[in-house]
C-alpha cells in the first residue's frame, strides 16, 4: 500500500515512551457508551509544521528532539493523540489523505481533529492527495449535524476568507469553514513567551488551571464568531512585534482558545500547537483531552457566549491611541 494512502489506526501506533504521569485524566465517558472514533487530519498545502511532519520528512535532530525514529509512521502530534486514545479508550485514524472526506465515510467518526494549513482542496505542499471539491461541504455538513471538531494552531490558517488579511470581513464574506472554527489567522511574529489568561476554569481539561506563561508561535486572529465561549485569552501586553511591518500584537487582548456550538456540532479551537514542547506540555494535553471529551459528547460544558465580557475589543486589530 502506498504510504500516502495509508490510514494509520491506533493499533499500529508507536508509543512515545512518555510516563503515565504526563497524560491527563480528563477523558470522561459512561461505562456503557460506545467507543468514540476520531479522524485526525494534518495535511498542509503551504507550510508544513514540524509537529505534523511524518518522521521521514524530519531531519535527524528534530526526530531526536521529538523522540521519533525514521522508521516511525506518525508525526509527533498524531502520536500523542493516538497514545491518548490507547490510554483512554478511543480510536484515532490519522491521515493526510484528503480523499477520506469523499464517499460518505464521515458518519463513522464522532469528531475531527485538525492541524491543517491552506486550501485543502488544492495540490501542493506536502504533496498528499487533496480534499475533493465536495469534501469541504461534507465536513461542514457533518459538524452541523452533530459531529465534533477540535482544531489547533494552523487549523485557523485553513480555507481563508477573501479580502485583506489585516481586516475583519463582514459575516457574509467569511469563509464557511472559518465561520465554523470561529476565528481566522492573520499573521504571527517571532516565537516568544506570552501569558494566557484563564477565563473559564470549568471547561473540561481546565479545572484548577491558572494563568500561565509559555513560549509559542502566537497567532494574531480576526473574524471572531460572536457566539464564542472563550476559555483562554491572549494577553498582548509586552508582546514583541517586528519594528517594521505589521504590528500584529499591538492590539487589545483577544481569544486564543474557545468553544462554540455550530448548529448541532461542538467546536473547540486553540491557537497553541506550533512547538513540540507545547504538544508535550501537560497543560496543553489536559486541554486537548478535555476538548476531545466535550466534542464527542462524553461530557457537557457551559459554552454560553462570553466574548463581549472576556475580550470586549477583540475585533480591534490595532491599538487606538
């Protein structure tokens, strides 16, 4: 079988060798609940992030940093999600092949996990088969009808809206995928430490979570859905933007992690997920596992819209003196 056509299931996944103590305990499911099945999709049309590169596309240093060998079949991010599935009883199918979104096979999945980039219906990038023209609509329809969606980092750098990148678009001009996610990538600056302000500790995976500082490639975001339930806010104070060019962080605080309902579907997004040490971080994995538990319907959460309360000037893309 051609490797790029392969759907890697949890039974064939490598183990990272991380101790049990690194894995959170946030997955919640009733004893009689059916086994949850997730589709993890990590295709990149433009820039492919290292955490979703398969080991044969990583140099030796990165493979060593990530704890992977050149014979492994999965990227770091895929491996972590699949290992979580092994430990908590859910099944993960990991693929970069967009043809999985054709043919009506989406019904067997309870949720979709995306760390993707670009127009997934186009050729290019990692040279994996693109999503067929009807695939995007099939995905959105599945979520509208009740499937879950969990997106990280460049999932907001996927299927962009038309118009200027440094401006918000009117609702009728926002790409329907972006409207589902609830926010859109503009640009990022240099990797740096910044503060995440916790505004909802009751969301699954955020229990007892306090404000934290972490180094990451922080995204500047726009086109926020008005019904966001914000979990983490990007504190822009002290963040460094290039001296020349777009001052992406000189703006009021804005959402960085949120949940929302998309018709019947449960949607979660976090802008974190660029760095391998973030993926291995227990805070990130707690949020990941809590998001998966909520998105698949294992646990409920109050996702009442709170954007105006938690980040009232989020749509202001530059500071007004």
